[in-house]
C-alpha cells in the first residue's frame, strides 16, 4: 500500500491535534482526511475515477449519495 510522506510541520500539527483530541494519531488523521473530502472537487474527481474503471462509489467518501446519507 502507498505510504505518503508528509512535511515535518504537517506531522507536528497533526500530533498537536491528536494530543488535544485525546485520540490516537490514526483517528486524528482520519478525521482530517474525511473532513478534507468535503472540500474536494467531486465534479472533477468522480468522472475521472469512473473512466479508470473504478465503480466502487458506494464505499467512496466522495460519493455524493453517501454524503447525504442515502447509502
């Protein structure tokens, strides 16, 4: 699986958020990422994803139906 590298300043900020929330680093990171999905350009991402043969929209956080609680 792909392991992205993050700048040291990003890791330090994430560590501060983790400490403030009292959650493990993985949970703190997950919350940041899921929140970021809300800001994604779904209109651009979803068609490109489907072009590549991905059809697992049901499990994707960018799925607009999931966003509205329809899944």
